[in-house]
C-alpha cells in the first residue's frame, strides 16, 4: 500500500473563541479525499493548569456525531509524550486539537516518482508566517526608496 506524506498538526484555541468554524473546512478536505485523518486527540487545559485528554473514540455520543464525518481511524500514533509536550506549552483556558493526517492528493505524484526511480532528497513544510515574512521583505526591497 502506498501512503501519501503524513503531517502532524497541533492547533490551540482559546475556549471562549470555539465557534465550530474549523470542522466544516476539515470535513470538506476529507470528503474531497484531499486528506485522511489518521489520528485526532483533543486536549483541554483548564484555568488552573491541569489538562484533560480525549481521543476521538472516547468522546460521548453527542460529540462523536460532530466528528463522525472525519472517519478518523484512531491509529494511536499520537503518543502520550506528544500530548504531554503540547499540554506543557498550551496556555491555561485553551483547547488544542492534535492531528495526524495523510495527504492523499500526493499519492499519484509519489507513485510517478517511484516508477521513475526517483527519491526524495529533502522535504520541508514551510510555515505560512515564514512565507508571508519573506514575501513582505521581497516586496519592500522592490519598492523604490
């Protein structure tokens, strides 16, 4: 079986800002088979600094229905060490979602590279903040003084 690149993504949200805006966008990516969610863990950090962890399969029936369109496999690849590390850097009064997802869109391309006897020399994910900063520098350098 060929896999696409797998990314780990952890997002933090202030509890009073959770409005359900993220899930529809993620549902769309899953429905269009652009990504496949392999594991998903929710971490809630209380105002006192304690935290609670919920794997997708531990959610109650009311919440599991909300996440059902993701068809999460619950691989267990997100480990306790990963969760503890995230909880440590989270702000109090926030909720984080830690997710592993496979980039299904890349499988066709990867297969073509393999058939051509190619190999990956380097693969780096560049954060959008770094791209924006670089583009701003380029843009300011192109402006007449």
